């Protein structure tokens, strides 16, 4: 469920998901890739003892 929400409301994950879909991959493969990306991000944040925050606008 977090991957589905991320593809709808997180701009970075939406772009990542759309890039995979436009490459011709099935939707389940794209969702699985988003799930993995979220897990890697969560593990990196825990390892660095950081909290997540939106990317600063430039």
C-alpha cells in the first residue's frame, strides 16, 4: 500500500513509476520497483539516523 500511495502523491516516486511503465514493464513490476526503492530509502535513513523530509525546492 505505501508504494501505491507513493506513486500517486510523491513526485519523485511518480516519475520513477512512470519511467518504468513507459519502458514497457507491467504495472506490478513497476510497483515492486517502487516498493524496493522505498525500502532502500527507509534503510538508508535508519542507518544515517535521519528523518525523511521533502526535497528543498530550488
